[in-house]
C-alpha cells in the first residue's frame, strides 16, 4: 500500500522498556531494537579509543566488553545494566550534559 503523511501512523522504537517515559506508549506501531545488539568493536579515533555498537546493545554488555579489553566507559559501575544504548541516547540519559562525550 501507499504511505502518505495524512494517514501516517507513529512508529516508536523500543528497547528493554526500562524508562518510565511516556515516549514508549503507543497504540500504533512499535519496533523492538533488542535484536539489533552487536558490538562492532573498538578502534582508535581522533580523540582516543572509540567503540562502535548497534542501538540495542545493553549497557551492561558494553561495560563488560570494554572492561575485558582493558578500557572503561568513564563512569561508575552502571546500575542500568539492562538499558539499551539507543534508549539511553533517545531519552537523554547519556550524560552529554556533563561534557564527557
């Protein structure tokens, strides 16, 4: 079928639904990102090491991955191990307001 703006439905992208945000509530379409969860790897960036991940990677899995390779995420032990990276970015819980990233 043809999709138009007039009849367009909203699409919400969901991870583990850890957030209490109303942004995850929908009666329309939802896409679960938990299957998009590969950690691509660590490479040397212009400002130091960078890790590339897909949006459904859990913070706890990323924490364990970088720690096993001698790195840290630069924050205390994550209490939100079940939060996805994409979810943290989309809800503003990524810490960029602190000038760390």
